[in-house]
C-alpha cells in the first residue's frame, strides 16, 4: 500500500514538472514581427531575426529563460520572464520585449 502511494506521488510530481516545462512553449514576437522566438516542447527553439532563422535550444528556470543558439555571435541569451508571460532580453541589449501570441 505504501509502495503504491509513493509511486502515485512520484508520477504526479513528474506530470507537474513536464507540464511546467511545456508551459513556456509557444510563439513570442515583438510588436513589429521582426523578432520571433518559437519555443517547442523538448527544449527545442527557433529564433528568427529579420528573416534569418536559427535552430536553438532553451531551458527555463524560475523567472529566467536561457536560449542557446550555436553559430550565433551571442550564443547564449538570458531572457527575463515576467508575470504577464512576456520576455525581455538582457539590460542594454537590442532585444525588444516579446509577447506570446494567442493560439
């Protein structure tokens, strides 16, 4: 009985963790549509700037999202995640605020 309860609790925790990870998934854009960040399940991402698309990966932790794009002049970008779901790049960067598109 105790074994079964532990198994159920572990399964529930795993489901919550997976659900939170995919909570960031979606398409984020700036007001002009020049910057597009598409976060996919499994930590995959596409970053589009002025029509150039890069394959990237991402990780989210708390109020930060780390985007890693190989071959980019700035391979790692850390975004701040705000309560309204918007993303902002590092202070002093060119990165405009990005808002999640409605599905």
